C-alpha cells in the first residue's frame, strides 16, 4: 500500500512506509534534496497534478494514480516523491519490471533517496532477487536506522537466505519497534528453530500466537517446538488448535476461489470503467456471501469512485468488522475520516495499516 503524502502526520510518516506492495511517503510532499519540482509545461502546477494523483490513490483508483504520476514526471523527472509513488503504483498494477527500471534510473542520479530505495527493495523481493533486496534494505537502514519495515523485511530476507544471525538481529529490532506485530515474533521464532535455540523459539512463537490466536503457522511450529522440547501435553494441545485452524483455512481458501470465479463480470466492468454495473455485481455477490470481507471492501472502493461516500463508509466498516486484518479498508476509511474532519480517527486507521502491512511479499510460509 502506498500512502500519499498529503495529510499525514510527520511522526507517522516513517512508520507508514509499509505494505505488500509498499510505497513511499515523503512527509510534507516536497522534493528531496537536489531533486527539483517546479511547474508543469502544460501550465498546470506540479502541486495540482500530484494532488490529483494522491486523490486517485486515496480513492483506490491505482490506474489513474499511475497515469497522473507519469504526467508529473514528464515535466519534473527528478521529483523524488512522485518517482517513489509511481514505482509503488507500478507494483500494485503488476508492472514490476517497469518499476525496477524507473527506480534504478532515478537512484543512479539520487542514490541517497531512501524512500525510492525502499520501494526498489520491494521490487527485488517481488522478483525473487533476495540479495539485491537485502542490499537495498541495508542502504535504507544506514539513513533510517529505526525504520520498522526495513528491519522486518531485511530479517525476512536474511532468514530466507539462511543468514540466521543477521535475521535475528533485524527481527529482534522489529519486535522492539512494534511489540504487537505477530509476524515479527513468528519469523523470529522460526529463525531460533533453525539455530536450534528451542526455548527462545518457543517464547517467540507463543508471543505470535498470543497476539494473533488464528495464526496457523505459529500454531503449527509451536506444536513442533513443544514436541522437540519434550513438552508433549502442550504439543498435543497446539496440534489440536492447528488442526482446527487449518481446516477452517482450507475451507476459506475454497470459498475465496469460488467467489473469485464469480467476480469475473464485475472485474470486466471495472476495466471498462462501468463502476455502477460492477457495484451491482459485487452487491449481488455480497448478498450470497455476507461474511466475506473482501467483497465489502470492493463495494466500498466502488462507492467511493461513484461519490457515495457515506455508503462507502458503512461498507468499509463492515469489511473490517468481519476481518480486521485486511489493510485496504482501514486505509480507505482513513481517507473518509479525514474528509469528514476527524483527523484523530484517520490517524488511528493509518496506524492500523502500519501494523498490518509490515509483512513482506507473500507473507510467511510454515
């Protein structure tokens, strides 16, 4: 998730550089040192164009946001915030190699831009180039040593590369920065298991399960860790919890596949900019599957595009009431709250996004 710069509190800025397709936020929206902004040749100011891009992103129109950031960069090719946000738009729109080309060319001219380099790290992770991702993340941490997403993703990459001591270093930093982030405790537990440090592994996995009782991976590995430690009663208890959660997870996956197959017409309508028709399709699906949170999120996105902001607010609240771990409805709610003048509620929603999205591409296997 990219979080456009307009309206964010400076204190929250660094924490919100997070996401499955993480984007860059530059507090205040200005260009980085040495990177000019300036007016656009068409006569429309860069600020106006970026304001439109931010609004498109806030309304979940990622294609429009991409197009508008591209327009801005035609006139100001070294504008840092627009470059980083465009790179993140490319990721969201599945133009991964285009994102890499854009960001590498920009960073060759402005190697000190940590925001752009953080997005590039996400590109490398998406492409499976973990060594390049690690190098980019280490460079980010040299200028921003307390950035949660950089520590967590570097810990994740180091674990995948079997550099376990480095993984421990950065995952421990992650849990210190965000003690309620279950994925950091979980991945730290896996790293301790790989190192044969059973007691520390159990403690970390127990913490992950306590924060997120439905964390299937934490339950599975905790059962194994208990068994290795000879704590067979606890192992059996965790195995029972895992079996129950795993069964539910498989059933949910089957349901998700069924709903996705039923959404083809709605997706086609969106591609054709027929938002009212797409909304009707999703609403019909939601009546058949009222407990499926992503459907209510899609309905909320479309209602925002159609100017139905009160209805969107209700749909998005429904989505998070069903599954509070979905990040996008929280982000969209933040924009609605800010439009309503409730800055405190908007900031709370963005803090939730920050917690939910400090997880790398594909999350974690078990």
